C-alpha cells in the first residue's frame, strides 16, 4: 500500500503588531530595542510595536527612551533607521492590575488595524496571570500569539501551573517560550557541526567519547539583581533551561525532518533518558561578597555557581558523564562545550615510562567570537617520536561573517509563527523533573573568590581528568 504524504499545513500567518509588556524594563533596554532596530533594518519587522509599561511617560518620552537604548546598544545606528523604528513604536501606559490599561491597549490595536498581535511578556512571572487575564477580558487573546520570557516556573509544579494558565487562553501553536540560548547561532551550530560533518558522527558516542563538559562562565556578579537572584540561584537561572538545551544539542539524534516538532522531539528524548540529579551529583558555590549585595540575605545559601554531572541512559551515551558548570564572578566570560575523547593507547614508539598522548578535544566556543578548536596530537620536534597537543582552530566570525543576535532571530521567528527555536512544554517539564531533586535537597554551598573558576570542591565531581577552562 502506498502512503501519500500528509497535506502540507498552511503557513502560519504573520502577526500584525508586536505588543511589548515591560517596555521600560531592563531586558527591553539592553536587548530588545536593538533587536527590533536590526529587524527593521533587515526588513523583518515592518509592523507596529506597542510598548506597555507601568509608567506615566508620554509618547515623546518613550521615543527618547528607545533612542537612548539604541545609542547604548547599537554601534553606528543610522538616524534614518532609528526614525523608522520610532515611527512604528507607540506606548500604552498603565498598571497591569487596572482594567483601563487593557481597554486602552484594545483601542490602540484597533487604531492600528491590528487583529493578530503577538504579546511579548518581558515582565516578572508574578504578573503573567494578571496580564493574561487582562488581555482575555478585552477579548484580545483570540487569534493572537503569546511570547513568554523565562523562567517558566520555578519548579516542576509551578511550570505546570503556568502552562495551565497559558493553555486556558492560547493554543499551544501560539505559545512561544523564549530560551534565548536557542536563538544563539553559535548554539545552533552544534547541530550543524555535528550532523553536517561525516567525520564526527561515527565517533559521537560512548565508544569514543570519554566525557563532555559544558561551561557557562560570567565575569559579572549579580549587578544589582540580588533581590531577584535570591529567589533563583544558578541551577534554576541557567542550568534547567539554557545549559540543558545545550546538552540536548550535543547529545540528541538527528531529527527526522526540519519541522519544529521533529527537532523538539529529539531533544525531549535526551531529557527523558537523563537521570534526575541527586545532591551528590551537584556542587554549589557562592562568590565571596555575594551576601553584601543589595537585596541579598546576610546568611544566604543561594548558589552563584553550580557544577553538576548529568547521566544519559541511552545506547549512545551510557557511561559518558556530561559535566555542566555555570557561575557568576568567574575568571572570565565564556560559553564552551568540550568533548573529550578517550585517551589513545600508549604509542608503540614511546617508552613505557612516557605518559600516554593527551586525549583529543573538540571545543565548541559559543560566546563571541565563536568557533571550534580541535586539539590533536602532532610530532614534537626532535629525534624522538613524541606527541604534542596542537590546536586546529577556526573563528566563525572571521570565516563566515557576522551572526545575528539571539533576540533578533527569536522575535522574528515569533511574529512569523516559527516555533523551532522555542522551548516546548514537555521539554520544560522534563528539565524541571531532572533538576527538582537537587532543588528540593540542596547540597552545601562553598565560598569561592571572585575572579576564580569556582570552589575547588567542583574538581571532586569529575571521575577523572580536570575541568577544561575556557580558552
Ligand atoms: C539569563 C540569566 O537568562 O542569561 C542571566 O537570567 C544571565 O543571569 C544571562 O546573565 C546570560 O545570557 P548571555 O546571553 O549573556 O549568555
């Protein structure tokens, strides 16, 4: 019997306005206005942007705020393009708890002729419900999209609650959960590099790979976000979401099609095969001086550093530890994944007392400038047949040109309804399931000096070898 392919679904419609809740907030100032500027410059925006904020600003003040943000975040912003972005931008001010705010938003959307807006919640999660109820009361959720910034809950239970709330008002295909790491081209490159290079796939498994290390290090501390960070900590802030997504990209099987769900299905399989973290697989640290930060408790045990070992019980990865660490106030900023292959056997031509050659490393450098470095062995100059590690390195910026920023790509995707680079609810739940035991039963927190690589106790997590610090 011949199966005919399923008829292709009609392409999703383009949103006809972007409504930005949290328009006067930190994220908007640091990342979102620059993303909108670049989108407009590249012809990917072209729809009205309505800012909503609890502020008494008028339009002129809102425009001045956008201009200031662009001056700080876009090098060489062109005045003509700034003007074009401002001509698209308007502000609706008002409290989220006030019904009049949503009535004013409806009026503004009617004035703009917008019928299928995308609502972007760049606001603290404790006001999500108030905002969604407000939109719903005005009949604004029908046919609209909702874009939600992380965190998606602060535990498995609260993630389920949030999902319940979203699904009451929006269809799953209209919900876009932002994990901005999924929008980073350097992170997406993990998939391309793995699956477009035949030389890697045969060795990408437990037979050749000894361990995988993922490091997200930030030089900055909590920078005035102490009060927020106290309720979060590194495990919730970046491991449950960003870094587990990176692990999934490193560990997943190739998706069966380019469709969003095919990609997301493979990631979920990795999470399902991953063992839940117990406290013994987690080392927590806190940088010295964190307790003196504004908004931080004098006896806080919140971790600003975490190192964990994840185990994936799959045919491909059984027995291969995936070490993940993330920290604030570290020696430098970097996002890297290092795949360490097994040590080769002692070289036939080396003396028995000589150490075996170093294992090969494949290092994905995912912060700016991004690239890949492969550490291989080559003959050391001299009479002996000795091996010495050398790096084969490529800088993608130099070789391939400039990358687009994560938020620019993600907002562009959300307004055309492309869900590939967004987190799906089952993955969100699966990742909470993995980290929840370590959250419920936290291990002790060890101090570490600012500007270091974290507490020495993290070294004990590694069964063998050492941490590969970013280059
Ligand atoms: C955010 C975290 O999600 O990611 C921050 O809440 C962190 O604490 C930030 O600083 C890091 O993002 P990036 O893109 O600079 O690696």
